[in-house]
């Protein structure tokens, strides 16, 4: 250790193999690289990553976007290329073995890489647990054979791995580190050009075309119900890209009644910060809304066949992350047939008008925010450094 810099563990050359397959993993990987470099100044980082990781000094063997495939049909259409990428990556890792291989999310791709590396004697870690605690729980046996260490974002995930004797470290969630404890609601409204003194409803029907198709009209119909009771309510919909914006504008124009709504490209966090209540699909957005201390109503629909299948497989009592983290129903989850314009509208109105409930939620969300604010980049780097040093010592 360099005594002049207590954070340095070793100035020896060391190689970290990292594989990230999508934008969220690229952001996690960049933070991890920066924290690991403080411990290993001469470290080299190589594998597959995106622009954020490359800006942190990472060498990507393949453009990350070649792994960013979603949906069964899309995967089948690219299966030959994906196998080729994995083959090239494995050849590199096995001929020039890194000191550790870290897969970040994208478990369908990264766990297979981790399994082969571990079988070859290379220590492996996986950052961001698959939802094995919620469904397809037998995957835990595959994970146990693939990783020397699992890094989880949530404490309930860590408990699941501990129960199955898989080495695990809860590192917290990077969003909890980045989002301030107290949101600047009025500032967000000014930046979005909204009236600072009128209430705001943020509507987030999802980021994918299929989600917006299923939920967009439903949420807009709910907004009509709400605005009939609260004509002073400002409606704002953030859209992840140009295609989703075009899709949402089409849904608004197809309504029988004109609905005044502000449509914003991107800036979803800013829109939620400006809101009094958020109406949204289940997913990571529920975590952001919780960290922003916003009351929310979660609505979701699948095809009847998909819902019947998922209902049989899912092993948890809640779908919204705030409820999973709290272990109790803090926010309403209106799913499938329960998700109607009337039920969604009534739930939003209740959260707009019940100030006592809003104060209670803010206190609960603040406790959960503190629980997740663990300086995730540093904790992840500490855990991986310990794995590397243990391997070197043995």
C-alpha cells in the first residue's frame, strides 16, 4: 500500500475484465472503474462497455450497443452475432486472464461469461442481481456456480443470497447517492415552464413502445377523469426519445376530448421532481419517484395470457420497488383488471388531496432513501478489491 495515499491498495499492474450490456450498466461500470482506479492506479480495464466506461479509461473490445437487444424476436434475429461476440470475448479472457471478471446486469449474457471464467480459475463478480428472488428462483443454482461474489442494490436481495449460501455484498443504489434528499420542486417547475403555484401530475406510461401502447391510453383516460375534478391540475408526460414522443402525441390527439398536457422529451427525473403525484408503470421509475419523495400510483397491464403466466411464476407480494423495500404496501398497485381510468383517477385524487398521507409517505420514503444511500461505487469497489486481494494472497 502507498502510505502517502491511503486509498491505494496496490500500485502493481492489475487487469479488471468488465462486461456491461446496456446504458444503465455502462453508468454503473463507469463509477466502479473510477473507484477501483483510486485503489489500483496502474489498473487496466477491458471487456465490453459503453461511452461512460470508455470516458473513465475502459477499453471495449466490442461496441456495447451490439449487446443491447431486448425481446425474444430481436434476440433470435441476432443470436449468431451474440454467440460470436461471446466467443471473441471468452477467447480474450482465457488467453490473457484478468485478475477478476465483473458482469454488470444483462444476466442472460454475462452469467454465461462468468461461469466459463470461474471454471477456468478466474474470480468472478456480478453487479446487479437478476430478479431471482421474485421469479424463476431455481436460477440461484446457476448463479452460485457462476459467481464468487454477488453485489446487490437492495437489502432484500442480499438476504435471499445469504439464505442460499451465495457470497453477497449489499452496496446500495447509485441513484440514492445522486438524488438529493430534498427535491427542488419549484425549481423543476420553473425549468419546465410550469406554473409554480398549481399542482402537477407526472404521467409515465413506460419507455418501450409496447408499454406505451398498452398503458398510454389508459393513463390519459385516467387523466381526463382527474382533470374533471381538478381543472387546475397541470399534466406532464416525459418521453424517453423521439419515437415515444410521437407515439404519445398520437394518443393525446386520438382522445375524444381535448386534454391540455405538456409533453417533454427526456427529463423524466425533472418532471417527477416537479410533480405533486406521479402516475406510472411499475419499474425503475418507481424507485426514482420514491427517492424524490413523491406520492405515486402504479398501474400496469399485460396481455391476459402473459399476466396469467407471470402470476403463476412471481413469488413476491408486491411489484413496486417502494413496497418491496418497505415490506408493506406504501403505494397502490393497480394491476390488470384493477387498472381502469376510474380506479387510477380516484387513487391519484386521493394522493393529491390527503396531506396527512403525503407527509407520512415522505417520512417513509426518506427512511428508505437513507437505507439505499451507501456510496455504492465505493462499497462495490471495496468488495471487489477484497475478492482480488484474497485471490492474490492464496
